[in-house]
C-alpha cells in the first residue's frame, strides 16, 4: 500500500493514531507548517524513539510514500531465557500467506521471537490466522511472557499461525 504525500497537520493528538498502522509512514517536523528539520518514521508504535533521531520537539507531520516489504523472516524460540542457545527455527512469511504452525513442532510452544528487519508481521492464537492477533513491527527480540493477550493470558506458548500485518482478518 502506497501512502502519498498528505497536507501538513499539527502534530498534537495526531501522532499516535497515525503511527499505529503497520504500513503507515509519516514525516515528523520540528516546526509548524512542515518546515525545518524532519525525519521519516515507518510503521512504528513508539513515538519516544524519534526524539533520539535529532529532533528536540515535534510540531507538525505529513504523510510520505512507503511500500511495505513482501516478506518477513521470523525466528521462533521455545524458551525466552535461552534465546542465545538452543535450536530456534526461522520461518519466511510471504505477503498474502498464512503460515500455519499446526503441523509443526512450534504450535503453541513459542516463548520468544527474533525479528531482524524493520517490516511487520502478525502472530495469531489459532490456526488459519484466526482468533486474537498481535502485530510486531521493527527489528527486535520479543519475550512473549511479557506480552498480555487479554486478562491474565500472555502470548507465551499461544501462537498457532503467522502472517504479515496486512493479512485480511
């Protein structure tokens, strides 16, 4: 999905809503009217990260062009405290594909996820990319016992399928 240049908007109250979609791309400006220094931010959920990019304050934002990658490489780990050891397995998820883990050893056994690119992928609680889901964006190592699905249930040992975040639900 391409995001075309949009008219300049004041940043207050707009940033979190615009950055929450995995394919969103915004340009953040340090002056009103989309002038001055700027940085481009693609599909991120944490606005605090942009302040380390050289902008002391954010006053306005505009859209920008961005095309999401067609694949994501995701590394699954059984135990989050063994992420440096053991036998993780890497899965490649293609656009439009639901990677079902039902007939693999990994179904409901994943405790941590490694992801080394800036694109986004989604985990699903049930087979065929159904049920509760969570979209991960950016390069990181995720401990699933710290990620609440709902109530007291975490994502630890709950993943049965994966897709890119734009997979139809």
